[in-house]
């Protein structure tokens, strides 16, 4: 059967001069699902839903700034000659790691001001973040970006991929490795694993769900990044994301080992927020 080659339209809707892109719709869907799941789990762990919503209010825009800033820093040779393009985020150029770093900084500051255990809140949102990442990669798919090296039609068909994916991987006259799909599947597996294990008694200390997420995502990214053709580079052939991933894997493992040896012992994840009781009690303490 002859394969019909036609790329998908990255624009979902035209509202007058406004063009709504599939990328934005998919990213928004991932965020909304992550927020919903975080609110549900936060309530179970005695973290006020209002606190989580307030955190998201600050985290989302600053994460976007961090993702853009990270990209600009490592592409500075271009942007110092075209400073006007720095704000043109609609032309592409954001990095997940930059967004995650910015989000982590915001969360730490927020938790310190609200008297919320930062490790616990990280545990609550970590599985939802990796799910949002799995969903978000399909925005890259619609834009025909985050792909890998040239490959063959036969190889893609051997993966038993749907035709619409194979069609979309025909870029600039050549078939490409669907690295967006590899990372999406890896992230989805990470989400399923964390969700399946998170509620087991005496398995995770507070902070270890988050650290497990870091190790899992970084492990997959370190491999998949090597397949991509659009990587940011430190120098020579050293890819930024691969180098950072290796650091995060080691750091995550070391932190789990060190924190397990602390005295007094760290509370279990399922113990939840024991600093304060219900929201009213928390207000009384502040007063």
C-alpha cells in the first residue's frame, strides 16, 4: 500500500489574525492534567489546594522565562547579534531543563514563605510533571521538531508506528528518528512507575519520589539526547542536556543515600505534611 505523505498542520484554529497552534493546546492540556492530579494528591498529603494554586500562579510564567533564558544562554553567539529575537519565543527555542530549574527555585522560595515541606511538595508534583512532559512532547511532534538523525521508511515501519507518525517524520526530504516519541514513552513509563509505587508503605522517604523522577528522566534524556540533531552544546561535542543529565543522575543517587542516613530519620512520604494540621490551624500558628 502506498503511503500518503502529508505533514500535519501545526495550526489548530484561526480566529481572525490569531492563530492557535497545536503546540500551545497540547502543552496547556498537559499542564491542566498535572494541576488536577497535584491538587488531588496534595489534599491527601495535607497540603492546602490554595497553596498549590498559588504556587502554580508563580511557577508557570517563571518556568517559561527560565526555559527561554536557558536556551538563549547556550545559543548566545546567535542572540548577541540578534538581541531583538530573544523575546520571540513564538519562533521556538525553549529548553525543558531551564524550565525545571526555574520551577525548582520558585518552589523552594514559595515553600519557605508558606511553611510547607519543600521535599514533600516536590514529591506531590513530580509524577504529574513527568506526565506533562510526556504529553508536551507531542507538541514537538506537531511542529516537526525534537527529532533525531536520518533513518529509513523501513525502519520506522518496523517500529509498527501509525502512519500519521511516520508521515510527520518526513522532514526536509528525509525520514527522521522519532526522538520526541522515545522521550514521551520514557516519561509516560516513569509516570506509571511512580504512581504505582508512591503509595506503598515504607518505600519512599519524603523527597525520594522527586529524586526518583530526576534519576529516571535524566537517565532517559541522557540516551535520547544523543540521538537528536538540535542539541545545545557546551563545547566541542559535549551536549548540554547529556552533561546535565549525568550530573543529575549521580546527584539524585547520592542524595537518596545521604538522606537515608540522616538522624533523626526523615519522615515517610505517606506521613504527609506534619508541620501543620488543617488550614485553619496553620492560620492560627501564623497569627
